[in-house]
């Protein structure tokens, strides 16, 4: 076999291998792939990497080429795992969070599947071909041809990246259009060229522009103040507990006659229980849930809110309550650097951060990723007791024990499940949910005994989904739960007002952006507020829109729901009747689409320009 035939075999394995796994990934995500453009992108990459063989006669040229291909394959597989959990691709903005992977190693391995071997077969084949090529002395050196290949590869990849992509495309559609590498090259170009601070509105903006924004938020505040429950918890303590990975379907669920969440079920009997609340997290996952709930604003498009806006100007719940003479604190039983919390919390207005390294917290009792919920609850109740002596306090607690992969030590598995649940993701998840519920029950009882409960506005909600779509069949079979995309994003929200004795089930559709406006209304905050959400107790029409998790612009509404096209074009989306699920005229969803677009645009204007500071200064 001639040297060119050998190089041709090397290139063939590479181009076919790269095309196959990109198309395979695209089909896993959205069921389609543009084979022609993916093949063209693979050809560009192959030309680029094959050129290295032509610059030297030594084996190291092939090893470098193979090594680079292996690294790119590994990054592609990283995208596969990331997309399975977050429904988006990795981005340059997330590089500074790479150190967190060691802390979530078990979560990552739980996302792996046996058929993922297909993402590595081509690398093995390429290594075999490379070894065979160099069994005898090779003479591939053709520097001029090498430069031609190198240049041609760069041109092809650049052209595919620039001309095949549009900024509004969803991450999944970008991969389906041209493959993972052009998708990342395109996003990287946007990242390095975009301005970090949007110049549209700032301190030099006209009074008319600022007046228009103030009018938008004043209208929302008017609805807050009109609520019959406005101020019923004024000057009361505020405790918000963010329940890790808690889906709504576990509430009220019984297996073999045993309740999965008995304490939450009891709490609901004396609280407002919102059944149609949906997570709106972004690429910051749990940390974005915190960000949204405390600010009623959407986080950044391509990175977590705590990294994109680490030192921004905010009007978060802790900042508002500090102005009302509250003590403010936040707690999370993990490394304080996780999701950049330690750096971001001061700008959010939290005076104290109780973490695994805090001198006020005993980290001895570990479970999963950090201190057990049971231990953190017990320690926090003691802290509350001291804080209550000084006046009202606000504590935001991020639970941790019910974290993927949901595998508890045997002694912590207290739920008696039928044998068919053993060793299944569903069984592990239910055990974890039961443990979290028991810990919460003990916490509430402790607060009652300390005389804190009746002086506290208590909020409990799930931060995001626990199980993933691949557990849908198992959930249907074992607990009769239809786990579609909508159910997956449905999380519980429970609000107990001081002295409340009667439970009220609220069916209004809402999202995390609606929690802060509801809380500020109950607390009677009457200063101008800059929150894009609505008070769930006075919300006229149920609505929740998404920036992440679904193609941006997707929403669930009371009358109509909208699925944005992966291309980001409204006209190509699907509008359905919420009650019947039947497809209707696209224009019936125009109003809802404009609403979510307005919420996202307003969030970006406020956050990217530190505009809250400008608006508040203008009011003073």
C-alpha cells in the first residue's frame, strides 16, 4: 500500500468517525442531523489534523494528531454528558467552574450509558491504523502539501462555523446543523467579540428611557400592593429553603401505602401549595435557582448568574430586608467556592455565609457532597434562636443531601420499598426524597419548640429536576407518573405564613421569578421594586417562560402554550391549547412570546448595565 493510500485510510477513519458521532449526538438530542454540513465540518477537521503527518517523518506527528483528535472527542463526550443534565452545551464562560467536576464525580458517572462506547470506537480504530502506518519506516513528509491541508482545513471549519450558524439557534440545533466543533467555534467567536457591559442603557441614558422602565416595574408593584395578603407577614422572620433536586410528583405520592413526603404533606395542610411552578434555572444550575428566587431576574445566557454578575448592582431579597433592619444569612453545607458563591454572596446582600468551612458550622456529619441536611438543619435552628433575640432575620438555606446520583448509605435508606425498586434510579430517588423530607420535618419541629416557627414566613421549593428523561419508562411502570418534559420541570412551592392554619392549593402557573414578588408582598415591602416576576397570589393569568432548558421563548400559559422552534424563529414554533394539547394558530401565542422576551430583555438591561443602582438613585 502506498503512503498516500495509508494517509487516505487515516483520513477516512477520522472523517467517518467524527461525522458518525456528531450525527449520533444530534439524533439523541433532537432526532435530526444535517449529514452534509456535518461531513463538511468533519472534512475540515480531518484536513487540519492530517496535515500534521506531512510535516515530519517521526511517529510523534501521528501521536500529536491522534492526541488532538482524542482531546476533541473527549470534549464532545463532555458535551454529551452536560447536555443530558442541563439541556445545553458547555461554553467558554463555564471554564472557570471546571474545578467543580471533582465534587460532582458521582453525578457525572451516573449520566454515562453503556452505548456511549460509540463515542470512542473511532479513536481506537484511528490508533490501530496509526500503529500500522508506522510499523515500517514511514516517509510522509510533504511540507508544502501539509500547509495546503492545514490551510484548507481551517478555511472549511471557519466557513462552516460562520455561514451555517445563526445566533438564535438552540445549542442542540447548532450541533444538528453542522456538528459540535463548528457550534463551539461559532459560540467562541460571539464570546470574544461581544461587549461584556451592554451599552444600550446606562447612567447617561435619557430620563425618558428610565421613566419607561420605572413605569414597567411600577405596574407590577401596584399588583403586589393590591393583594389582600399584602403585609400579613410584616417584620416576621423569613426562612427560604431550596430543596435540592425535588420534583413536584413526589408530593402526596404513596408507594406500598407509605408516603414519600409525609412532612411536606402535613406542611401543605397549613400552607399555600403551588402545584404548577416550573424551574427556570440556567447554566448555573442550583446557583441560578438561588439567583432567580432572590432577585426575580433571569441569569446570564451562557454562564451562571453568580459568575456573570459577581459584583453587580442588585435589589435582592437580602438587600431589601437589610434596609428593613433584618439580619441576613445564607447556608450551604459544601465548599464556599462552589459556583462562585463566596465571591458572589456579598453583592447579593448576605452578611453571613454558613458553609462547610465556616467556624460556626461543624462539618463532621457528611453525606454525599457535603454536610448532611439533618446536621445543617439542627445547626441552623440554633443559629436562628440566637438571631431571633436581636430582631427579625432572613436565612436562605440550600439543601444538599438529595443530590444526584441519589445513592444513600444503607443506614439512611429508611423508606420500605418493594423489591422491584431496589437498585433502580427511581428507587434511589424516592429514598433520597424521603430522607430529605424527614430532615425537614425534624427542622420544623425544632423551630416550633424554640418558638421561632410562628414568627416566621417559611418558603420551601425544589430547585430543579432530579431524575432525567431516561427514567420516564421506569417512573411510569413503578409509580404511574407520566414524566414528560413539562412534568420534569415541575417543582413544588410551599409558602407558610405565620399563624396559618388552613391549607390552600394554588393552581396558578408560575416560575421561580414569581417567588420574590410573592414574598415581598407578604412582607409588606412598599418601596419601588425591580422584579420581572409577578405575585403568585394576585397573578391574573398563569404563565411561565423559559430562557434555558427549552429553546428560548418557550412558555406554558393558562390558555396557550408555545414551543419555540430550535431555529429560534417564532413563525416556526408550535402553539397549542394548554387544556387540550391541540395545535392552534401561531398568533395566539404571540402575546406570551412577547411577555417572556420582555422579561429576559429587561433582566439583561438591569444586570448588564447595573441599572438598578441608576434607577434607585433616580428615585432618591
